[in-house]
C-alpha cells in the first residue's frame, strides 16, 4: 500500500481511496470513521488502518453540511501589523460570520518559508485556505494536498485553485498622470524589497512613467513598514537627489516616507509629493493627507470568502476576478 500523506502528495486522499484500500464501501468507511457500532470490529479496524496509512483527513466541510459552525477557513496574510491586511481580514470575518463559518488568521511575516510552514500546520485544522502566497504553485499544491485554495493578488493555473487578481494598472496610471500634471518629471518609486522579481506595482509604475517619457529607473527597495519607508526614501534620495515625487509600494511605506521627508527638511508636498498604494483610512488622517491608489478592502475580503465557498461546495470556481483600484488624490498630499 502506497502512502499519499505528506507535502509531496499530488492530490488530497479521498474517502474513495480509503474504501478501495480497505475493500469496503464508502458507507462502511463513513460508519467506521464516525464510530458507528453496526459494523464488525475487524472491518472497522481495517478501515482505520487504511485511513491512517493513506493519510486520509476527513472533510470538515462535509460535516459542516450538517453543522455549519464546523466549517473553518484559513486566511493567510503577510503582516497583521499592516492596517491594509487588518481591513481585509475584518471584511472576510464579516462575510464568513454571515455564513456561520469560522475564520482563523495566520501571519507569515512575508516570508516564503513561513507560507509553507503555515500550510503544513493548518492542513488538519481548516476546510479551505485563502490568502497571499509568493511560493510557486506546484509547492502550494504539494503542501495543501487537495485542499481548496484561493490566491489573492496573483493568477492561478491549477484547476482546483481559484484567484483574485488586483488590477492596479489604471489607478497607477492616473496617479502618475496627476503628478505630471502638477509639473513633476523626476518621479521615483519605493518598491517591495523582499521579492525575487520586480513587483506588479513596479511594472504598472514603469508603464505609466514611460507613457509620459519619464525614466522609470529611479527605484529603491523598502522594507514593508513605516521605518522601512523612511530608510528607503533616504536611499532613493541619496542615489537620485533630483526626485520631486515618489510612488510607494503601499501606504505604510508612504507614511514612513512622509515622516522622513519632513525630518530631512523637505516640505510635503511642495518639495516632495508622495502617493501610496492601498487606500487606507489612515491616510486621510495624515498631515498632509496621503494620496493613494485605493483598493476596496471590503469587496476583497468578501470575494475571498465567496470564492473559497464555491470550491468547498464543489461548484465551479468563479473566473479570476480583477479587483480594480482607483487613485484617491488628495491635493494637500500630492500637489
């Protein structure tokens, strides 16, 4: 008998596999696993041995068809300290609560190794997973062992996955066009500093800058925190002191850049305009208010639960949905 357990499994072991291995019907497997007395002890033991050897994990969702409160979704996010992910999590919790489901939130500290470790831990704790992952899809497939998975911010290839794409190209184009209209031609970017390849947001920035004949190469990496935004701005200005405007990977980095600009004696936005990405409510409370390319976090969280729900019920997943973003331009912060 070949074991199918562990992260190298190509697919999730099903009740059919256990029944075939034990030489019994699906109904007998169900009775054995649920402790029913109407089957012989030797048959029950054979089923339990087969399930253990195959690494079978009974579907918690199947039990949830009778008791909805047993259905649990795992929400995997990079950083709970970032208010953007807190807003997304709050929306997902609200949507799941309306279905009578539970949501367990996991923080991966924005590290690929933590992503896979998290999937190993939660495999027997949840019925489906939705979240942000940077690991290759074949790795995610091995570590989820057939569990429904919804990817946020990237497109899926495997049929049993689903995805929610973030379409920020038009919003970033609007933001760069706004800066150009205000007379800025020396525009830089603070990108994510922990990615093997340039981020999609950098690709959108590059396309928008080239559309106005602006050099898109004025880029520095920044850790995903306010302090990281400050350090990134210092590095960017040291390499390109001519810069008069900055587009940042997210609003938290932008907040740090605004703070650092003032520390350096630059008036914002007269000497340095800053535009973020995310559209956090926090941005409106900044002085001056932060302009941003904004996502609808409520829609994102509810769509994530809706997508994983369809996978759990066996329905065809919705096509990858493009969640569009828009530029929220506050004149005091980006003129």
